[in-house]
C-alpha cells in the first residue's frame, strides 16, 4: 500500500475506500454527499450500513452493495493527529509503559471511548487486521472499533434525543469522559465553539453547569451574553436559567 500524504487534520483521513449502491454504482467517497428520498426509502439504513462498517461492527449490508474501509498506512501520523486535535493523550503507567488515554467521548453516540490502551497494543491491532476482515466480520474488529469512531459522528434520532441530558460529574484527572456532555465540560475549545454557534443561530448563550454538586447539565440564557465567571459558580444564580 502506498504511503499516505501528511495527515494534518483528522478530517484529512478518509475512512471509506469504496461505497457502491445498487443501480448507481460506486460513489465518490469525499466531499459533501446529500442523500434525498421519501420516508422509508432506506436513507437511515444506508447511513447505518456506513457507520457500522466504519466502526468495525458486524453487519449484513441492508442498502449498500459494497462498503470497504481504508486502513492507515502508517500509525504514527494518525496518532499524532489524534493527539493534536485533543482526542487522545499520552501517559505513563506505574511500570513506565506508554498508554493512550481518551480525552473525549465518541461524539454523537453518548458512549465512552472505553479503557486506555498501550501504544504497543494499538500497533498490534493495526497489524492484525486487513480491509477484507471488516467486510466479512462476525465479531468486532479491535482497531476499527476503537479508532474508527473518532472518524465519524452518527447523530441518529435516538441519540439526538438524549445528547444533552444531565449526567454525573466525573474526575477528569483520573478517567476519560463517559459521554458527550462530560467531554464538552473539559474541552475549552469545544465550549467556545458551541457558544459561538448558538449565539449565531439563536441569539442565546449556553454553557455547562456543575453547581449542582454531583450533576452536570447545560444551562441556556435568553441573552446572547453568558453570565460572568463568578455568576457561573453561584448555584442560586444558575437556578434562574
């Protein structure tokens, strides 16, 4: 396999190698693709075909004729990109072995990435699977299941309805986020991006609130300006939102 070009951003890596649909042939797996059709015509099933194949989960394709994933030619640039963009961090375990610790959730799923793994384990996972393994898989493929979900956001209806539900506060210094709201709470850049988007779209302010002690939730203001930092530390003030 030829060496990939430099992966500057995670979005530079295209996880889909080939997608073919009945009666349409192969699709160009890059850029914006808009799927249009009436209710019950298979749009969501096609998206589930794509999503489950990218994350290495067993599935008999329902709509797509063929879906092949792309395997990274070199692990190091891929990991470096995950470090730069805040998906993973490196730590040393008590034995001095390098470990990869997730710093976010699997976006859009409400699910945690799971346990930290050793860098060596990630290399062994990559070496142990081929693209054809994913096509015929009857059990999850470890490398794709762990890393593939960093490459895709699947906002299916059942997840959209619970994405911003209140959750438990967690010890971010000792464990990775277990859901999207915890991930948002510890990511300064993501919080600022969310605030800017909500202001531009709805002229409101939004922020994570941890003043309830054990619970973490989103607060929304009808004013586009957020409360001050001191106000966001006040439980009584936050109760007004």
